[in-house]
């Protein structure tokens, strides 16, 4: 399903973060929902990827990375409006530097290990 929010032909959308024009077609995923440059997204999907059923429409920021059992990377997006977390497949043309910055973010926080142990 193509993005229908805003003006346009349906084969691209404007990033809510960096305002880059983003093509809907992406290598490695059937439903592009984030900017390959800054990794920002919009909260448009409900329960099923590509359904465009969410009434929220808030900005989603990439807060972390996760891996699937097969080793594939997933972006963890959090909505700045309602706080919901969503997992989204990394596309083949996503900014590698932005992905690595997300991956090493926990290493930059020296107190993360201690806080995590306290929570357990």
C-alpha cells in the first residue's frame, strides 16, 4: 500500500524529520515507512505493516536497533505524540552511518550497564 498522506503522486513521501523526498519503493522491504537518510517516520500504521490505519499521525523517531532471530536488523521507532513503540525492517538503502550510531549508542552511556543490572 502506498503512502496517501499529504500531496503527491503516491510513489514518494516527504520526510517529517529532514524534509527529504523519499521514494516508497525500498530494497529489502515491501512497506517503506521511514526516511533512509535520518530514519524518521510517521505513525501511520496500526497493527499490520502497510495498513495505514493509525489515527495518530505523530512523528516516529528511531531510538534503537533490534535483531530478528535470523540476524536481520530492525529499527525501534517511538512515536513522539503517543509514545507507542514499533519495530520496522531496515531497508537496503538506509544510511549506514545513522544505523551504526544507533547500534553503538548504549556503548556511549557508561552508566547503562549499572542501571540495567539494578532493574533486573
